[in-house]
C-alpha cells in the first residue's frame, strides 16, 4: 500500500481510458514479489474526484482509493507535504500546522485502512509505505487483528526535540505502533523513533524490540530497525552499457563544448536537496578562479515537484534567480557556467547524464536515502567519476568511499568539489570499485527481501527475489 498506485491514469487521443506503469524504484522492487505472491497494490490513481474499480494490470491486482480535490489539497499537499515533510527533514522549511489538514489526514488514512481490510485475505501480509499513511497500521490492526503489518518510512525520522513540535505527535506514533515491523532508512532514524516512543508513551524498548501493551495485560513485540533502500543496480548498469546511451553521453559533452569537467546535480526541485548551497559553492569557485568557466560546467536537473505548494513556488523563484545571476556574471558567449534544466527526463537520458558527468554532486541538507547517488554509482561500469555526497543523506552510511561533505560548510563544500575535480584517475577508480561493490551487492531486491523476511519471521526469501 502506498499513497500512489504504480500506474498513471492516461487518456489516449480517442478519449479511451488506460493505465501506464510509472517506473520507479519501489515498483521495480515490489513488482516481482507482488506477482509471485498474487498480491494487491492499494493506492490513489493520481486523479482527484474519480472512482475506479479494482483491476488487473500486468499480473498485479490494483485497488484504487479515491481522493477528492479537497483531500488532495489537505491530506496530500497540506499535511503530508507541508506539515510532515518539512518537520521530518529537520524544519529546513517551517512546517505548517492546520487542524483541518490533520482531519483530512485521519479521514484518508482510514479510507486506505478500510480498503486493505476489505481486500486482504486471512493472515495476509500488508506492507504500508511512507509518511502519508502513518495511521494505517493501527487502524488496520483494529479492523483485522489476523493480518501481519509492516511499515516502511522512506524519509528521515527526526530527533525528539523536533518531532515533539507536532501537535498530533502521540496519535502518529500510536498509529505506527500498530505495525509488527517498522522500517527506517538509517539506524539513527530508528533510534529517534525509539526515543520518541519512550518519551511519549514510556514503553520499554530492548534493542530493536518495542514492548507495546496489548490491552490484555500482555505485550506485543514491535520491531523497529534500519532497512536501507536501494535501486535495481543491474537495470541501471544495463542501461548505461547500451551503445545509444553511451553515444548520447558523448553528445551531451560535445554540446557543452567538451569541457574538461562536467559536474552534475539531479534532484526533484526540493529545499531538502541543497541545490542553493551547491550553486553558491560552484559560483564562488568560479569567482575565485579555482574553477574556470572554459573548463568546468555544472548541469543541474531540477525536476518539477509539488508545484502547487507555496514553499516550492518560492524555492523555484530563488533558484532560478540564483542561476540567472550566476550565468550572467560568469558565462561567456561560448561557455555557459550552469546548464539548468527544469524538466523530467526519461531514464535513458538520466543514465547518459550520469555517464557524461565527471563529478556528481549530492548535497542534500537532509535526505532519507538519496537514490541518485546510488544510480550514479551503478551506471559507472567504467569505474570512473567522483561522487561528492552529503553526510546528511542516508546513502552516506553505506557509500563511505565518496567525498563526504557537510553542505552547510560552504568552504568545506568548495574544497570537496575541488578534491573531486582534481582526483587522480587511479584514486577515482579505487573508490568507484568499492562504491559499486556496495550498491550491486545491496540492491533493491535484497532490501525488499530482508524487510519481508523480518516481517514474516520465517527467514524465507520470497520467490522471484534474488538471494540477499
Ligand atoms: C524519497 C526520499 C529516498 C529525478 N528526476 C528525474 C528522475 N528522478 C528520479 C531519480 C531517483 C528518484 O527520482 C529520486 O529519488 P531520491 O532518493 O533521490 O529522492 P526523493 O524523490 O526525495 O525520494 C529519499 C527515496 O524516497 C526512496 O526511499 O531515497 O531520501 O526523499 O530515482 O533518478 N527520474 C527520471 N527523470 C527525471 O527527470 N526518469
């Protein structure tokens, strides 16, 4: 179960309805598991004020949950993306607290829980994804105590001092504790959750296990621990090995005038990603002459995101003003400092960009994992390229051979960029080999298998999933 179904509703030129798979890490990870288990996927179809019956798509049963336009605004854009998202990312932007948004969040979570309670067979496993649905585990357990319930949080879980600002802090934790296993990206997130449980409820925690009173004098054991998410590394590598993708990488370099160094940033246009810090550091390096516009170009892909939320509109204006100024000050007729692209691209183009980039910049101020860092590594089968990675992205727990940075420290970030630009080829290869080993061995199939293994407690790896 996730907020969005893995398909988008499309209408063709004759006005006929249809569904198109929206490719993403979660879909790739869960598709084989779902197909093998004969599972159903519950989620919103992405269009407001429309109801759809459950249907089969490519061997998986999809169960759409309807949302009204008001609910999209209050539950999704409001409470999920303007209350929880900034709060869970360490209040980088101020969260908004509105009681009517909370009411919509409760109402929609109940609708999701009811949908699952209706379709799940006896003793079924239900895996709930992400911060939009934190109340579902408890609601579902009350309706269907026979179910095995898992929850995975894709974004950080903040320290108690921040989390405790949430007016509904007890209800959210109580909702999550309805699960049997609660998964987080990092060990630190699981630790923050455990501390919030102890502070707010006083429950005993022993290692990964939280003892939740069952109302009958006993306790229910809830596991909370890290399951760092990953990507389909083989699929990215195969894409990067395609001759047309490699040709496209060459074209990209050529169209920028074959600079010595191409730096790349790929992010949803989001204030958590540290795009402004990256631009500031790059601009100062050009200003100080440590980089020269004739030899170094930054490509910044900022894919459109949450465009109806006010904070995101402001962010877009700020970033575009900064890019405009930087280019105005630094570009020459023949050389552009920043190639800024406010577009979404097909995966092939993403792979070509990764191949074309000498230095990948991931400077998130806070990020659950950051899949872009792992995708860059998976594509570099040539063992080349240098990754600059924020220590505030979950990926930094695993990708230790990257050049790790604190993006708030602009001088440190500038030094890290120069270190990556000037890194000898042998050193780049040594680091990239180690990074690639980590990402290939810990791919998304291993992530889903290990979560489901913890959930079913059987130690059995679901069929269709490779051995962890
Ligand atoms: C959340 C958490 C966590 C981006 N632009 C385009 C495009 N993308 C793809 C990337 C990557 C994905 O979107 C972004 O994933 P990230 O992990 O970098 O960030 P979030 O979207 O914030 O994801 C995050 C993740 O959930 C999973 O748990 O890692 O911490 O915030 O796959 O490649 N893909 C295409 N065109 C684009 O223009 N095709």
